[in-house]
C-alpha cells in the first residue's frame, strides 16, 4: 500500500484512519474536512476500505513501474 498524505494535515494515512473522498477523488481525513474544504464529499470510510473499493487507489498502491512502463 502506497503511503499517501492527507492534503490538509500532511500526515500519512493509516489503514484504520477514517477518511473522506471528495468529488475530485481527493482522500482527506474525516477530521480534517472543515468549511474551507469546498468540494462535496461523496464517500466516507476507513483508508483500508477505500483502497479495496477504489481502483485508482489500488493502482497507486501497486508498483509504480506498472503504470509508466
Ligand atoms: Zn488530515
């Protein structure tokens, strides 16, 4: 699983973190979303759950060479 940072607090997501996914497919901690985060949230769950659920996170969690070669 690739280490992805929260765009708000810059901490790496851990599997059990409760995270939100916005309409731009940005993953952000649920606790980091505030009124300044203008993009509507379309899903909430654990980071580990998101990696299983969303292909774009799974690809990013795989070997980067698979994408560029
Ligand atoms: Zn955060």
